[in-house]
C-alpha cells in the first residue's frame, strides 16, 4: 500500500509504493494529506495496471494554456504587472499552447527565448543594426513571466522544479532619451490643455514616475516648506522631493476642491492616464519616439549635467541601488575630470 512523506522545506505530500518488486515514488502535488492519500491510491492503481499490462484510465494532463489562465485569474487586481503578463502571454501562448507542463524543460524555454530573439532581429526597424544595438526587453519580460508562472505551478504542487530557473537574460539596452531646454519648452507648449501642461511640467521638474504623479494627493504636498512626499510605491519606501520655484508657481495655481484629494484630476475625479494628450503634445512639438517615462530621464540628465552627484540624483529618483543611477555617469565627464584634478593637485 502506498505511503506518504514530505521533503524538507516543502508542504507537498509525496507517495512511495512498491509494485512487482519495483519501487515507485513521486509528488502528489497537494499539501492536503487526505487528498494526497487518494491521489497516491490512484497512482498506485495506475502503476499496477501498467505493470500487469492492464489498460490504464486517461490521466489528467496539466496543459500550459489551462494552467496559465488559472494563474492570471489568481493574480491580484492591484498587480501593476498584470497587463504586461497578458501581453507576454500573447507571444508565449503559440509556442507552449497545449504542452504538458510536466514535460516543459529549461531547454524548451531557452529555445523559445532564441526564437523570439531571432524574430526581433528580423524586424524592419532593426535592419543594418548590430545585435548589441537592439534591446530584447520584451523577451526578458516574457521569460520573467514564465519564471513567475512556473513558481506558481511549484506552489500549487503541479511541478517540483521551476524550469525557467537558470535561463539567462538577453542584452537589454538602457533607454536614456533626454531633451534640450528648447524641446522641453516645445513639449509643454504643445499640450492642448492646462492639465496636460501641468503634469508634463511636474514630471520634468520632479523625476517622478507616472503612477506616482497620478496618485499624488494634496496631503503629500507641503507648499509652506517646499517639499513633496512620495509615499512608498514601486520601491516600497517614502522619499521626499524639494519643490523648485518654477514648480511651486505651477502647483500654487492648481485649483483645489475639498471633494477631490488628488492634485491631478479631471472634473474633480482622479486622472487615470494622459497618454492621448501626451501624444498630441509630442505631435505639436515635433518630437518623435518620446514616451512619458522619458521625462524621468530628462529630469535625471538635467540634474547630473548641472553638477548633482549620482547619489543625490538616485535619491530623488527613488532608486533602490546606486547601480541604477550609474547609467547617467557618462553625462558628467567634466565633473569627474575636475574631481581627479582636485584630488591629485599639488596646490
């Protein structure tokens, strides 16, 4: 008769049984002991049928698409990455589709990664470019999604090991688009309404993420002491950004209403997005290939080029590690040169 046991640091039950002088063991894929025993009995029955050449019953197959859909349903509605996971699934699905999850290996995922890499290399916009000039960020997001998905499968007890573990990321170029003072003026002037002008200016003057700006409440804006509190969002901790004189002038002119807590609102309702109006501003400004997130880079570049240290810039941006800010170091050659000259000066 089959017996149950657990492995170290696992709440999943495993079965062990002997049939026809041979030993069999494996996962029941459930932490429920009563259910595990039923699963073990069913597995033992299948083994007996196989050993004695008795036709077996159809086994349940955990197909990729079925389990992935269940995985998406179990994601929190507040999960900010759910949209990217669904986008990634559109590329992942044709490759894995009805494959049995138990049979998917690391080699399968690496094969998928290579096929997606080749597909991106052949895109028209990448013609005559070197491999090192092309970003494979979308592929990395897809592989990361697979990693999270298979973690979900291991927690559910469907598989014992995550096949995406150990798959290396592809080269991902940093996008460091910045704007001249003239282009900044054109972008702000290109906005067709005051709300869009205000939020574009705010992002350029603070380096905030779009979500941080849209979630900003008046309670977090201290115009008396000229400081904005950005409550823990992506990095899970609070940070404080000084309010510059130009920004203070703009915030002071934003109309308040006791029925609306948010700084950036439309008809006293929280502004949820402004992609369309931002695109319009870019069009009138004659700026192509500019994204809202690029305004964060504009802020960082302005700070560094005007003498702010990478540490201070990183603190204002809310970077978790210094390495995240290091990508702006190429903008301060004169500052670095001066530091070396000062350090080794004999005067």
